[in-house]
C-alpha cells in the first residue's frame, strides 16, 4: 500500500502577532493511499511515488530517525518545501549544516530527496540548487512578538549555484537525485547551508517538492527565504512550529577530511581507496573521539543500500571496512558515516 505522510501544524501565535509575516497553520497534511498534488489549479501528478511507513533505509544518516519520511503540503496547494501558492513567495528552502570542528573542506554537490512533481506547465522548467555560508545574526527568528535577525542562518549571496532540469528530479521511492556544482566549493571553517530554489518551476506552472523528516526531529536549521525580509527565516518559527530536517544533503569532496588529513568534519574523517572502484575498495574512517551509534552505509543512486552496518559505540581511532564491489553496476555510489547523530557523505565511482 502506498502512503505519504503530512502533518497539520497548529498556529501557535495569533494572526495579530504575525502581522509582519505569518505562515502559521499553512503546513497541512493527511495520510492517503495516493498523492493529490495541486498548485494554482487542479493538476494530475505525472511523476509521483508513494511512501511506505518504513523509510529508515531510504536516506542515510540521522534523517527520519523516527522511522517515517514526511510530506508537508501547503494550504491551497503545493509543498512547504518546494512550489507552493504562498503570497509571501517562499520559493527557496535551505538546510543548514554546522561545522562543529571548524574544518576546512570542500562540497562537490547536493543529494536531494524529492517527494513529488507534476508537469502542468510542460515539465521543461529548471530547479536551482545553491550553497550559502552561514553566520550568526543572519537568520530571522520570531520571539512571540517580533521578527529579529538574531539567529544562525544563511548569510549573503550564494557561494555556489547549479541547476537540474525538472525532468531529472527522481521521485521514485528509494531514489535520490544528485546535482554537482561546477567546481568544488571551499568551506573554510564555517557553517554552511544547501538550498533549493524553485522560482523558475513555479513561474512555469510546474510543481516539485522535497521530503523531510518529522516535526521535532530537526535542529532549527531548516529555513525559508522571505523576500520581504531580504533573508532567510527559521522554518520552525515561520510556520508556527515545524522543526524538521529537509532532504538536502551535501556531498563532501573525496579530497577533503580524508583519513590522512589534519581536519575532521564533526569529529569524523572518511576515505575510500581505490576510487574509482572496479571490484574491491576499502572504506577507512577515523573518529576523533569516542562515539556512539556508528553506522556505515553505501548506497547507489536509486537509494538501494549495498552495505549497512551499525557498529554501535566505537572508541577514538581508525577503522577499515572492505567492500566487495564485484557485483556493483557502473555509476555513482555514495558512502555515509554516521556517528553521534552527525553524518559525513562522500561519492565514489564504480567502473567496469
């Protein structure tokens, strides 16, 4: 049985308190056997997959730890995390990532988990992915009375941009879509965010949306760009309570935070050698401290896991895992190390 998940979010503040900007109550949802995606008029989804209530093996890491992938729809049509009919023009969403070790590294692209799309405008539109530096006092938060630019959030102009045709957004369950930046984007010790902008999709009258995890599983690092603010607002505040993580995942370039480097990303280092891979590779990782719930996952572009082992608690040190790739088909694969609730993801290429 195919299902999708959404959540009705109650308004926590009065409309008067949100006089300047309010989306409270506009995140709506139901559980259904089939999708019913709408935008400005009635539409029939042309490329939408159902979700099953056991998506723990869909996206890697601490995403959807409660065992469900969610779709947050928007009142009147569309998605909270994608094309919607908000008069506030909420066309860009961002997922922030904190660089706990102030490491220097590079991001090569973005993995996106789409939940649905339709082609009412013809399907020839383009999705844009951006990357931003994050800084303190850059994001807008709501204190119950006023909006204040006092939170960690995306800062300034995008530092990298890439595009993806809407037709390449794979909404099939257990699938991921990869968008590479034109060149590796340096991160010099700071926090960063990856974002999806769907203004062009909306203008073409097409629709697309991203999956997320459940309310309460986030870290107040999901954001919506608010044109009237000239910056990003914390989604949790904008929608009167919607604290989750968006299915936008940075892919760290394999030349950074490897096992021979000085830097660690969130106390982890990760490498695969050889890469590209023919028949065998060894994934090596270093832990900079004792860590809990250490998991290594390898998966292909369809999200199919070819390796998933939870090692439990592990002490600070180096570890090696041999991967038999003799039965892998050629193409891109991604490997993720998850520990203490943080995730480090890299790409490897299998060639035959």
